[in-house]
């Protein structure tokens, strides 16, 4: 079964986590035919600086996979 992972800044994501959980569950049930009683998602609440670093790392990995990252000249 698929697992939905949600990363975000804790101070912003924390207060709305419960509502988002219901939305993700509803979407997974409707679109992916998940069982009604399963919650196949997990929240990762990060500090703002850690989230920024992770976002930059993901960007670099995606660019590298596309071959668009250039090494030192």
C-alpha cells in the first residue's frame, strides 16, 4: 500500500495537521481506493532551517537526475 509523506515547517503545519489528515485520507479513499479506516500518511514536522535545507537538497537531486547540474569550472 502506498504511503503519503508530508514534510513541512512544524509551526505552520502543526496547527492544521488534523484537518489535513482528514483531507489526505478522503483523497486516498476516493482516488486510490484505500480502506476507509486506514490513514496511510505521515507528517514530518521540521524546523524552518531544516525544511529549507531539505528543499534545496531535493532541488539539487532532481536537477542532477535531469543532468542539468554542472560541476566546478
